[in-house]
């Protein structure tokens, strides 16, 4: 029993036409022309073939034109769409040629990193560095100025070259200037108060003084001499003294306008009280005083020209008593006695 045609082997897919397949096989008759009867063509052809050819033709699969078109490969129907090329990965840098090149590359990278870190640190610490620089500049300026001032003060530029004296009346100015001869050439910063006091110690008429240095080399002395308050009798004769009992000069007779003080020793309380009273008298009354006595500090009496006496009392409230006495003398010029020991209740006699 024969199998149905086309089931003895799997169908073969062909892309060529039926006529090409038939022509490629030797001994196989071409298919009948179009319009010819299928039965006639097959019968006429079979007559001229051998039995083996007929059997081979029967067993060969029949390729239908419609099937050929259906089994065509997809590539013939749809053109292939080109795919986009995938991006090539970035090529890595070539490794160093040898170990020495690798070490150099590592060292270079480390240097670059350190340089970057330093730049970042400088950027973040810029304000602090500016503040530090400002403080350093200020401190340096102060130190420089101070150092320059100290160097100039102790240099020969600031040495003592001139001594100027003010306020002298009885003391010769040349003698005072000569007392500073050993200080000439000394820097002004080294001329202290002890040196000035030692130079003026030999002038008893100087009561107080003030020293001032004027750069670059001048020393100014403002002197207040002792004010005499009267004359006292000593073992060597009359002496003009001040309120502290310091002898100003020796005199042969009482100078005009200087009273004779009789109050014991110059160191007693009575003498000091009499001297304070005389110094407090106004200029209109002082020249009229010819004598002063004081047995105690609270019993000071004055004697005016013409034999007029003044009861003063103690040295307290001397300025008020002086004003009251001047007013009483102007109001009662012919009085022989004035009592201002109680300035609020004066007595005129």
C-alpha cells in the first residue's frame, strides 16, 4: 500500500519557482503549458517514461506555487532594520609602563591632593588669617614706635643742654644754672627728681619748685622763693625769716614793711601762729604792721604804725579776720585798738 503523496518525507521549502525546480532535475518533463488540460498532459508524458521514472515522479513531493509563496523566509518579506550601534565604553588610561612610572603617578596624585587640600584650607581660613595679620601689624607698629621712642629718649639727641629758671627774686639765676653743670649731657629721661632736689638743696630761699623737661634738651625750673614774714633777734643779730623760721638773710636793722616778731624760738607754736597771721594780712594792711607778739598759739597780737594795737587771737579764720580788720580800719581810721578775735562781733576802741 502506498502512502499518500507528500507524506513520505518532510516538505522542502524552496525559494525558486516550479519551472526552475523542474529544469534542474534531469529527465523530468516540464509542466504543461498554461491552458492545457492536466489529464492530457500527464497521460502523454507518462507514455514515454520508464516505470522507474514514473515511480520516482509519483513519490516526489509536489511543490505547489501557492505554498512556495507562503513559506518564503521572513527576510524576503521584511527588510532588516539596522540597530543603533552601542556606545563604546570610555577607554581606561593606559597603566604605567613599569613600577617606577606607577610610583611617580601615585606621588603626583598625592601632591595634587595635598595642593588641593591646602587651597581649601587657605580659602576657609582667609578671614582668620587677615585678622591675625592685622593684630600682628598693630602689635609690630606699637613695638616699633615704643622702641623708637625709648631709643630716642636715651640717645644723645635728647641730652640735657640748657637749664631755664623762672620765679627767682633774691637768688641769682647763674648760681642755680651752675648747680646743674654736672648734669649737662645726660639724657633727659635719666634726670630724675632726686637729681634736681640735690642741685637745689644749697639754696635756702627756694621754698618750692617744679621741674619740666622740654625736648630735645631743655630743663625748665619754676621756683617759688620763701616769703619773709618778719625779723627775729638771734644771737648773731637780726635775721629775716619766713613763716617756717628759715633764715632768708642777715640784716643790721629791721627792713621797711617787715615786722619784728617776738614769739620765742622759731620752732615754737606761738611763732608759727604769728607767722601764719602775718602771711594772711591783705596788701593794704601788711605794710602798716611793725610788730607781732604771741605768748601762745591762741594769743597773737599785732602792733600797727602809730601805736594802734590789734587783738587777733588764734590763727584760725585768719582770712575772715583780715577782711574784718581792713573794713574796720577803713571805717574807723582814728581808733587805737581793734579786736577781731571774734570776727562776727568785732570791737573797735
